[in-house]
C-alpha cells in the first residue's frame, strides 16, 4: 500500500467530472489550497447514501493515498452548529456557503425541517376525520332543516370545505 498523508485543504471550487487516473466514473472534484501549495485537486468522498458538493471556503480533510487525493470530511464555518449535546443537523448551502435548508435531529427525538413554526400531520388520518366531520355536518343540516321536499328555514347549504390544499407532496411520514 502507498504512503498516506493527511492535511487540511481549503476548497476554492468544486465541479463534477472525471478525476485524473480514476476510471470508475464522474465524481465531485474539489480544487483548493493545502499547506503552501495552490491549485491542487481532490475527490470528495462521503458515507454511502450521502453526498454533498462543498461550496468555496469550506475546510476539508484531505488524504493522499499514493497518487490519489481524497477529501473525507469538511467543515463550513458559515453554518451555525447544533445547539445541544446529542443534536445533529443535515443542511444545504447556497453557492456562497450560507445555510439554505436544514433538517435538525434533536436529542429528545424531535425532527425539525426548515424550522419549527408548525407541526407535520398524518394527512390521510386528518382527511378521514375531517371528511367524517363534514358528512356529520351535512347530515345535521338535513335533519334540522328538513328532508327533501320540505323547505329549510333558513336555507341549508351543505359544506364543501376541503383540506386537500394543505397536503405537502414533498414530505412523507410513516
């Protein structure tokens, strides 16, 4: 096995493309500065199932294994850290490295997606309950105001209320 060297690497830009000498396919390639050198490149590696394209200015840990340079971790000083011990955060950034969206996994089991101003709901359960309430309301109107052929006083208007517009298609729950 080749010699392993590690150092901090300031990322100045990233692109998607083939890394010289790697025949596997496209990867995220970071260009940056390490120690006294400039303009070096390295592939950005991450855990299986998770990949990100770091913005310029992020610091990374670069390993050199033989002729292969890889970045195995990165830290962005523009993103606020999780507040409490045990909290975790997944985030994206804009091109300048500023936090754009977040998923916070709090130590108490709470999950916050882009903030905590509202609550997620199980839409299908909510819709079932709402539709039952709407049906009961319409049945009540028929009972109180008379059946077909009997003039209601005042006129009964069946509810056409709907919660369908509240469904967020991009967020799914168990």
